[in-house]
C-alpha cells in the first residue's frame, strides 16, 4: 500500500509540476537544433561555392591585385571537404548526439533536483518517515520513474534526430540498426547519470551541488580514462562508442558486440548499486524516536 501511494505521489509531482513536459520539449529542441543548424550551414556553403566564379570575375575586374590575395586565402580552405562534411548524415548525426548528451544530462539533473534530495533539504519528509514510511517504498518510485522516463525521451529524441539527419543530408545515410543502437546507448548514458545524481543527491540532501559535481566530474573522469587508454567496457565510453557507430562506415557490430553488451550491463549494475547505496545511507541516518531509552544504571 505504501509503495502504491509513493508511486502515485511521484507521478503526480512529476506530471503536475510540468517537469515531464519540460523534459520532452527541451530534449526534442536540443536534438533537433543541431541538424537544422548543420543543414543551414551546408546550404549556405553550397550556395556560396556555386556563386563563387562570378564573384571572382567581378573582383578581378574591379580590384586587380586583390584577386591574388583572395585566391590565396580561399586556397587554404578546402571547400570541397567542408561541403562533403556538411552533406554526411552519419557524421552530422554522430556530432549531434555527442554534443547534445552533456547538455541534456545537465537539464535533466536540474529538473529532477526536487526528487534527488530536495525534499530532505526542505524537511518535507520528516512527518511521513516518522509516521512509518519505509525508505524502500520511498526510493523505489524515484529510481523507477525518473530514469525510465529519461531513457524513453532520450531514445525517442535521438531516433528523431537520426531520421532528420537522413532527410536533410544527402550522403552516407545512417542505417536503421546503427540509429537504434546509438539511441539505446544514449538513453543508457542519460539513465546512468540520472541514477547517480538521484543516489548522491538523496544521500547528501544537496542535489544542486551534486548536479554540478557530476556534470564536471563526468567530463574529468572521461578524459582521464581516455588518457590512460581505457576506452571500452565502462559507461563513460558511451560517447566514443556512439561516434564510432555513426561516423565509421565500416563499423562492424560483430567485432564490437561484446563491448556494447558489457558497457550496457555495467551501466545497469551501477544503477542498481546506486539504489542500494541510497537505501543504506538513508537507513543509517534514520533516528528511531520510538526506541525506549534504557537507564544507564
């Protein structure tokens, strides 16, 4: 009964405060903004490149000696390579996902601060917990609703971004299996970070500080692991894994399936460990006001 009411309470808090709709709108806007921006840049480059001969002729007539310097500058820029880059759907999709994930994670952590320790900080749970609410029933809805919704929204928005890149950019279209695996990995990464934030925020009752620490710390840990050459079999390698899947035309799932499966399994295991960590810390902090204090003598 407690668990049922806790689920209803968390869903009500999530929906009625418009955090759910804000999560969908912000994630969708972030994932779609990069393909639109890259598509606009590619169209501008194509237009300028096609109109460049007439511009060069006009410059040669009116400026004379300036023509050589402008040609020297333009020769240093490989316009063909730039136009080819902005026509590559796989490259643009991979860039979109890798650049969007950190921002989406930060937005999700900020939206979920109330659930990740904000109630403890405001002393809002003293009466329910004193009335017999168990920490297990209090934590299960949090570690189910928020990571699950984050995974679903991230998966769908990543898939929509992949479809948009295939529509906008003419070359190197992303295969459907690559698109779905990349969306799956993106959802797993966001779920992993959100679960870590929930656990640490609930343990410390400082969700804002934990959000900043996790956002900065994840970048530092990822850089350190890459510096040590540890680029596989851990959740922080998901960004590079997504890049390889989407940007390498010859990428083989058969050769890298073990890396993908182990990375997903380790991420899920860490999420489960984070739940038990929060449960253990909150139980350790619990003060039993009903315990009979026996005299010392």
